[in-house]
C-alpha cells in the first residue's frame, strides 16, 4: 500500500483553536489526483523543531511514507522552524521545489517571498513543505506535483499514477 504522510505544523491547529483545513486540503487534492490505493498517515503537531523532526523521521522510516507533506511554519516568525527541521532530517535538499512554489505564489501575494518552504530527500522519502494558508495548499502543491512521481521513482519508491485529466505528471523517456 502506498503511504503518504501529512503533517500540519501549527501551534493553533494542534491546540484545537482552528480546524486543520490545510492538512485536509492536502488529502483532498491527493485523493482527486491519484489513481489506485493509497493511505494517508496524519499528524497535527505544534511548531516545535524536535517534535517535527521526530515526526518526519517516524513517517519516513517507521511508517514507510514515500512522500511527507508538511503545512505551515515556513515563514520568518520566531516559531517558524519547518524548513530547519526538514534540512536536519534530509540527506539531500531539492531547492527547485521551493523556488517554483514561491514563483507561483507571487502571482497571488507579494508576501510569497516570506515563505522559506523547501523539499528534500531522506532515504526513500521525499519531504515537501507547504505554507499554512489554506489557499496556498492547492496553489503550491499543483505546481510541483508534476515532478513528484518521477522524483519518487528515482529514490526507489512506489510508482505513483495519476488521473491525467486532473493532474498530468512528467516522466522523462528512458
Ligand atoms: N485552519 C485554518 N483556518 C483559517 N486560517 C488558517 C488555518 N490554518 C492556517 N490559517 C492561516 O494561515 C496562517 C499560517 O498558518 P500556519 O499553519 O503557519 O499557522 P501559524 O500562523 O504559524 O499558526 P500558529 O501560530 O498557531 O502555529 C495563519 O496565520 C492563518 O491566518
Ligand atoms: N500561495 C501562497 N503562498 C504564500 C502565502 C499565501 O497566502 N499563498 N502566504 C505567504 C505568507 S504571508 C507567509 S508568512 C509565508 C509563510 O507561511 P507559513 O508560516 O504559514 O508557512 O507563506 C507565504 N506564501
């Protein structure tokens, strides 16, 4: 079974102050795009770097997720530590993901440049940061998703198949 991790990193969402709209949005996009069985592995945690690193390691190494998507904690505020935690647990960074998402987000808000969102590889898992704003989820995920299945192929993960009418992915011909 293909497993995908979703971590909502937010003090307020983890305290129940607001509903986890960003995490639910990630699940809903993936459900719409992916063909075949997959299962979400879901966590809502506060902006604590140790806890976030431990959760990313757990979802990657123990739960066997080929992809782990985080929402929130990418900005400049004191408690925003998602990119630091991501770098700490990855062996390789993929800065192109953050570059493309910021470029896309700039079409909507000038504050897009405040997000330090990034992506990287831990063993056979791709980790990807999204901003916490509910509207940012679709805008960011849809622009980078075409490259995600091939990235997972390259790291020896499962073969992800999408409904091409909804999400067309790109795999270079070998
Ligand atoms: N479920 C939600 N409903 C409404 N707005 C949300 C929701 N989740 C996030 N947001 C908005 O997105 C912004 C950034 O979200 P993020 O998850 O990073 O929270 P945050 O502001 O860092 O929260 P916290 O300070 O509680 O960790 C929030 O300030 C809020 O405006
Ligand atoms: N697409 C998109 N990207 C966005 C935003 C947004 O509303 N839409 N908000 C920006 C803002 S205001 C901030 S502070 C940063 C960081 O957000 P985060 O701390 O919730 O991750 O993301 C930026 N990127």
